[in-house]
C-alpha cells in the first residue's frame, strides 16, 4: 500500500479538478530483448471512459512482476483526477505478490496516474500544455547506453550521451570517450541494489572519471567518506536520481544538489512529481528528465514533461528509435514539438 500526499502547488492545482469518467480498464504487455542481457517487459494500462482512452506505462523491471497484473481494481465511476489519485493509498497494486525489487510500487502507481491524466485531458479536450498553461519547447536529449558510442556518432556526430562508468573503464577507454567531447552526464549508479546495473562505490574510479570528464554531470555518486574525498571540489556537478521520490528526499540529501534527474515513475503520484519540479526550480536547481527504458507511451510522456518544464537539460528521454543498435534515420536533437492534440502525449517533427 502507498500513502502520503504532496503539497498542492500551482501546477497540480491546475489539473487536480479535471473531471474523470472511467468505465473500465485493460492492459497491454510489451516485450523487447535488449542488448544488456535481459528481456524488457512493461505493461500499458488502458483506461476507457466517455468514448476516450487514456494510457500509462508500468516500467517495473522484473518481468515476472508483470504476471498477475491487477485487472479488477475499483476505478470505475465519475470523479476528479485528484479524487482518483487519492484512492491509491488504499489499493494493493501487486495482489499476486511482490514486487521483487524495492520501490517498484511507485512505477505501477505512475502507470495508473499517467493513464488517468491522459484520459482526463482527452475528456476535457486539452493537451497537458494547455492544462498547465505552459508552452511546449524543443527538447534537447542525450542517448543513454553502456555500449560503444562510436557507431552512434557515425550516424549523427552531434549526438550527446549519458554513460555509466564501470570498473572495466581503464584510462585508455576514458581518454577515447572523453576525446569525442559528446558526454554530458556520467551515472555512477551507487544507489541501485539487486539490479543488473548495480555499481559499487569505487573512489579511485570516481576520481579518475571526474578528471577525465571535467564538465560532465556526476549522477548518483556515493556519499560515503571515501567517495566524498575522491570527488572533493566537484560537488557543483553532483546530480541525483535513484534516491529521489519526493521533495522530502531532496531535502534529506546530505548535500544540496544543483542538478536533479526527474523520473516521473519514481514519484508515483503526479502531485509529488509536480511539487518537486516546482520547488526545485524555485530554488534554482537545474532539472533534466530521465527514462526507465519505456517501450510505449511512457516515453512520449517523459518527453512531454521535459518539453514543458526543462527542455534545455541533458534529458535522458531519447526516442524509442534509440533502443538497440545504432542505425541511420533516427531523430536528431532537439525534438521539435508539433501542435499537440488532447492528452498526455508528445508529437515531434521527424
């Protein structure tokens, strides 16, 4: 069960009262074999009502946790978006057991919240930008990969990247990658546990990476004593992602960040997400969007949020075209928005 409400900021208040009619829902399962050695599975929640449908994507990482997806939650009826959201403090979103990994409850909740937002906006006949009274702007994006970036640079030499330094990176590897001048963020992934991308803190690696890439953001470094010492003087480049699920988590960090990676699925509730965005920007924290290897509509939605709130950051929201090996014909950065129709989607010029 999940509970807890964020303060209702100006952005959320614009959406909280949207009318919402739900007749029922169903799900769609998506699967993709990926290069990092696992089969990516996501589930799309499809809410229907008033002749419209709203979609949201559950990015829970363990494939087996998508089995037994709940299909009988009491969601039908006439309500407002805020009233709908409040129900999730009492609902069991993993009735078949689980989730296997900690923190995945918010991923499933975000699927239902984003689907409801999409549906409510469509029933009102407005886009998310119109609902928020904000303008869609071109979205700068980076490509996140653990593979060799050279094939992608052959496709488009202007691409930018977010990479995961690993113990396999030696000095020659770092020098070769740094020489491209295209790396904008480095993700140490110090806060992941029980995942294929766990990366134990390594002060020597931290120190070497920081020197090799003197201007790139340093995301999710460990803050233990040895790591802090290795990165002393680089605190202005620190950014955080995995520990952040609410504004309270930002305030609990032992350092005040100047940058944050905003992943909506980590927040679960739209109110928590928008509160964090508003409070961070009010304090001058630079934001950029992050993804969770979405296979469907979830990717469009993180692009929409980036376009409306933090379009100029090194957004890890590259289109789905970048899943897999390098190939020609992929969109370039920035993604230039077209006129947006009703809902929580994002259409861009190709």
